[in-house]
C-alpha cells in the first residue's frame, strides 16, 4: 500500500505570494491533518479534514486554509506569505479519528521557504 | 487543557548504553499518549501508544514507555542504544477532541 504523498517536496516563494500544497492520503483513509513544523515552535496543528469537511482547526490566521476532495486528497493554501511561514508542512492521514484514535501516518512533508 | 513537556531538548548516549527520554503531561482526564520518531529527511513514524490498557507499552525497535499516572509521566526507554536510533523523538498527548498536542521534541545523539 502506498504511503502518504505530498507535493511538491520543496518550494521557494516570496513574501506576498500565495502557495498551494497537496497531500494524497493512504488509500482508504478518510481523515487528513496538516501540521506546521518549525525549529522554534515544534509541530503545530493546522487543521483536520474528514469526508470533505473541516472537523478541527488549530490557532492559525485565516491566511491558512484547506480543503478535501471526494477522493480524500487534500490541499492547503497559504495566502499573502510572510517570512515566518517558512517551515516544513506535514500531512498525516488516518482511517477515521472521530470516535477513537487511529494511528496517523505522515508524509515526508513540503519544505516551504519564503524569501 | 492538555499539554506535554519533554524535559530534555538533547540527549546524548554512547552506543550500547540505555536510553531515557523524559516526558511529562498535563491532562484533566485519562489521556492517550504517544511517542513518534522523526529520522533526518524522513517522515514521522509512530513508535508506540498508550490508550488506557497496560501501563507498560512496548513499541517498535526495542523501545518501551511506562505510563505513570501519579507522576504524570510517560518516559521512553531502550536498554541498549544503536546508531540507527539517532533521531528526534516527540511525546504526544491526545486531547478530548482527539487532536494531538505535541511536545517540543528531544534530539537523541548516539556516540560511537
């Protein structure tokens, strides 16, 4: 079974631009979560999608948004990029996650650099 | 609110000696706890999880962790370190909405 894939793996943008990151979960997984990982802040939860609906949301500004498609693939978008958005963005998928905790499987991440 | 504290940002041990990575948590109810490992340039991988069954949890690669409610701790141990254990380790607690609250991470360095 293929693992979680994220594209692109590396991205360089300039301040003010916007970016879209993509995540394909493991086949059969319906929950997709996004995290931001930085050396100073560690791993921070962005949001979780389940069956095309945002189910949980972390404490990030509205510039960070996401969506999930009917095939469970997910995208996250960051608008008006700031230098502080430079980070590794991780996507994780799980079977369900609603009524009980299911293991999250992580992708390799997208390394975003904002200049 | 749930929180998790990893007491050491870096731990350095010699190959073949025991490993101890410390984690304390705060939770208003009986939590689920996890340890994840992140090897350089690789994705995060679940090492083990505690979900209110046995307090001593065995994971992959010879790691285990013991849930101690009285001490609110969930320390990760391994009897004998291997060079391949060099990585960053994260202690994680699940909140009541099943969101994961992550510790800051502990970098494990293995000396030959």
